C-alpha cells in the first residue's frame, strides 16, 4: 500500500513523537528516548521532542469541536525526568487536537514505515484517546487551525479507552480498487492499551510486503497482513 500523507494530527495526554520514518529495511523501536532527541537520518520523515520551538511547527485546532488547551511542560511526579518535557492535555473532559505538516512527503515506495511515540498518562484514564492520525494532504483545510473530524485520514494509530472500549487502534482508509469507494479497515481483536501512569512506547511498523506489527515497549502485541 502506497501512502502520501505529509500532515500529522495528534490527540493525546503526554506525548513525545519519536519518529515517523520510511525505512528501506525493518527498523527496531527505540529503547532510550535520549538517543533520538535529534534524529537526522535521511529516512526520518518527521520527529518531535517538543523543545522551545515546538509552537513554530504545530498548529492548535480552534474548531468548535475541539476546545481543549495544550501546553508543553514536565509531566507530573513521580514518573518524570527533570528537564524532560512533553506535550500535555490541559483541559479535562474536552476534545483536543493539534497538527503539524511533514517537511517532506511520506513516500513509502518499496520501504517500510515506522510510526512510534512515547505516551504517559498522568493519572488513571476514565475516558479518552491518545492516538495519531496521518491525514490525507489533498483534503486538508487551508488553515490547519480549522481542522475537524471531517478531514479524511489515511492511518489512525494509538490507544483509546472509554467504557467497554480499551484498545490500540489501527485503522487504514483506502480506495477499493473494484468499487472505487473509500473504505475504513479496522484492526480486529486489537490489543489493550497500557492504562498505568508509566511511560510507554507505542510503535506501528508497516512493511513493504503489506505485513504489519504493533509493539508496546519493544514487545510485539499484534501482527498480521493488511490484505
């Protein structure tokens, strides 16, 4: 499956985006966050550590459906590292959205794709999602601050918990080659998210042979074939 999605939308609690990258070979997820604080390889499409210049790259949604506020700061004690900051949801019981454009088009022709990020819940989650969407560039609003849920995406990945729902989403939208209709394909029997207050690394690897694997803290929790 070929993707060309140069914009990223994120909805979450405390997050560090380690990398979105297209690799020529399978890439291992990262154990030590500090080692990738400034990735510079040619295969890295987008990486974010939320340093002091983060607001130059990210646009907070002002659409009426998303009224939650964001801030970049250290997480709450005890599970934090001094000076290590992340993007934090600041408003309870509100929807949050923020987006950034990739500096270059994600072209995965004959390449694997790695999407991974660190997430830490600062308290036990009653109802909320902490997922990433790779958006369809041709359908983006001219003003990213007006993003809404009607904007089509190509991939949705990440944890979500509310009521009886507790899973790591993996959804792909694609055009049916026979009917021409856009279809959403949801991962069946999706693995559960980690609901404690520790930092976890969520990673999605989509290989050029259309197989995929989902890992949490470098351990594969689900794998399969897109076809």
